[in-house]
C-alpha cells in the first residue's frame, strides 16, 4: 500500500519570502504521479503542481516548484515570493499510474501554511 | 479548468434521517468519480470510487449500506448518507476525472458539503 507523509503540521513565512514544504512517500510502484493541492479557507481543493515520476526534470508553475527525488521518495514544494493568498492547507498526494488504477488520490495529512504580512 | 459542482454546500439534518449529496461534472464527462471524507484539520480519506453504470467500490471500513453511491450518468454521482447519526457529521468532497484513463491526471474537486447531524 502507498503512504504519503507530511511531517510539518504547520509552517509560517513572511510575505515575499520563500518556503519549502516537505513530503515523503512510500510505494513499490514505478509509474505514478505526485501532486500538491492547496485548500484555502473556502475548502475548495486546487491543484498547485504535478510531477510525473518518469520525468527527471522538476515541475515548475510560476512561483511554485518541486524538488523530486525519486530514489529518496521525496517530493518537496517550494513557494517563492510568498503572497498572502498562499495561506492555506497544502496536501501532497500520490496516484498510481499503472494499468487497472482508477486514479484515486492518496493524500498526506497536510501542512497549514500561514503567510504573514 | 473543468468544473465540478457539489450540492448542497451545507446541510443540517436530524439524527435518523437521510441526506443526499450531488456531484456534477458541468462541462465534461466523468466516467469515474471519487468521494472523500475530511475530518476537522485532517486529510481527505477516500470513501469510495464511483463508476458510471456499475456498483461503487468502497474502501475498507466504509459501510456501503450507510453511504449509498449512485452514478447513473456520466455527469452525476450522488452520495446518500442513510440514517445519519452525529458521528457522520463531517466534510464530504467529491472529485471527478475526465475520461476513463489515468492519463488524464488532473482531478477536479467539488466545493464540498458540510454535513451536521443533530
């Protein structure tokens, strides 16, 4: 079975600074996807970034980038130039890619990020 | 991105009654939909996977007779909490994926439903 671990329950960062959220996972699969989702106070889940495990290049989306270390099973999220609107719960998630998978997501417990003015 | 609409956003019901939550994909066909439950300050836990035209697949520990899932069309899945009790109070979230392949990797989420059983 796959597990996703986020070891930082809460973090805070000053506006305009950079913060890194940690995520590790455990799987015996070789083909999978990893995601970071954001859940603001509205509770709407928003996809921040995704990484395909077979790609060595780290994914980036504007101010958001990941450090994907497949051998170490680590998938951290870096948020640059933090903005007040980045305040939210951040969930790391895993999805198996192999045949027969229905595509359900396995989530970590989340990290509550507060961006301070 | 694609839109998933979940209704109602909030519902309060009396203990012993049933509540239906709807999840609609508004601009795409969703062969598979997922139902999650989220306890306060906790993560999303998968309850069941709903496939159009077939029985839902429930995760271990989820009572299928209590949480009835119907996926009668490619755009609508419903979750009915039957004979609700206060311990069923929670935040329920649906998500849908376009098409049948995991190659369509983005899952679109509904806004969630806050269920309170009194």
